[in-house]
C-alpha cells in the first residue's frame, strides 16, 4: 500500500492506494474558503495551513482505510510543480513519515499525478492516448505512450484554462474558485449570447489571455442591473469559448499524432460543458479531477522509489524541468 501526500496548492490531501490502483482512502482538506476573501491563493497562508493540516489529514486517511503506518510500503509525495512553500510542507512531512519507518519515498510530478488519476479503481483507459491536462496551473496536451511516460505536444502560452475560469468568475462577481460556479451558472445561460474570441495559434498551443480581456470589456459595457440580468449569458458564452478552444485543440492533437483515443484530466475536466463537447473522450473520475492525493499515490507506482535514507536531501521544484 502506498500513502500519497499532496500539498502543491491549496488542497491538503492524503490517500492510501494499493499496488493495483485500488483507492482505500482519499482525504482532501480544501483551503478554498481561507483564500476566497483574497480572490486567489495566498502562498504564505497556504503553507501555514498545510502545516496545520498535513498530520491530521494523513492520520484521517489511515483511519479511513483501517490501516496504520505499519501497513504502508512506500510514501509518495508531490515534488512539484506548485507553490514552493506549500510543496515543502508535504515533502518534509513525507520525509519524516518515511524516515520514521525506514520506508522508501517516491517523489511524484504533479502533472504525472493528474494523468495517473486515469489508472485508479475501474481504470477507464490504457495508453496510448492523447491527454488534455487542464487545471488551475496548467493546460497541456500530452501524448501518453505508457503509464509512466508522456510527451508534451502543446501548452498554454499565458493563462491556464482553470485560471481563465477563475479570472472570469472574479470579473462576474462569482468568487473563488470560479470554475464550478461558472459551470453552474452557465447551465441557465445562452452560450451564443456573446461572441467571445477563441485564439487561433499555429501548432498545438493555447492562449486564454485575450478571452479574459474580452470578458472584462463586455462586463464594463453593462450597467449594474443589466449585468445582473446577463450574468448567466456571459458565463455560458465565456465557458463556451474556453470549451471550444480546448476541444478544437484536442481534435488537432488526435489528428497530428494519429492517436484516436483522448482522455481529459485536471480540475477543468470536471466541467460539464467540456464533457458534453467531447462525448467520445474519457474523463478522469469526478472525485479525482481536482487536486487529490490518490492520483499522486497512483503515479508513484510508475516511478523509481528512493530507498531509505537517500531522500533526506530531496528538494521541491516550482515548475516542471
Ligand atoms: O487540478 P486542480 O485542482 O488544481 C491545479 O492543479 O491547478 O484545478 C483547479 C482548477 C481551478 O482553476 C478551478 O476553477 C477549475 O479547476 N475547476 C473547474 C471546475 N471545477 C474546478 N473549471 C471548470 N468547470 C468546473 N466544473
Ligand atoms: Zn492539479
């Protein structure tokens, strides 16, 4: 059994996953409320909260699995990319836990973790496939050739898709984090009411910054009462533009690589518009779309573990090398 720990952003999470990918427990403590008043994640506050939560969350995961540290064979932890101070809390906790029982430690890349959310429980897809990874921090297309290996096909040149959702939500006065609230409000709106731009780029890259600016101007043009009346239409049209950009690129990637199967992972994979727009794609299970530790433990199965005590000087990284 692998104990996974994830603290790269504003979720403190721990999970127990077996070697065959069965999730025995997955505990997620979201800090979203703590950061909501600032309209986004405040790194210092996130680190401090991770420090308070990481021990209790790991204990809760063990209790939920009816297990103790004695039943654990390896500790997996997110090494990066993410907020350095937040990552350090998880990595320090993982080192301490592993060291106390002379267990191996498995450093996991957060993006590989998102992809490995596809290999949990009733595994929905096996490589090779094209993977759209759309989260608050990243938007990438990858060709996944094996469970532990993938190759970058395209990435966002500015904002991530989740970030575009969050910034849009803020402009619409919907609070943080915004993806789920735009998704909800969009169901009551007309996606064709406003024509928001979809960036046309060569290759397989994305760009969302122009879209955000277009929403800003659309909002500015409306009177307070008008804005209230049109908020759902704005949300639906804005979401439609993001979803169109993502699904077009997915089709381009499938064509270019000749890979006919597509999977979608990351927080934005929870979006109902995106799920509708890509009816043939395989989506990560809803419970494992946004940040969690089960996906980290899952990815650890395909990474070489560091034996005790070789990991004591392990460092974190802010962005993928
Ligand atoms: O994967 P994740 O939890 O964290 C990162 O690794 O960044 O993704 C969080 C992102 C946020 O930007 C959030 O607004 C977005 O996923 N998100 C959604 C939905 N649920 C979460 N975006 C669109 N529709 C949703 N239903
Ligand atoms: Zn993530």
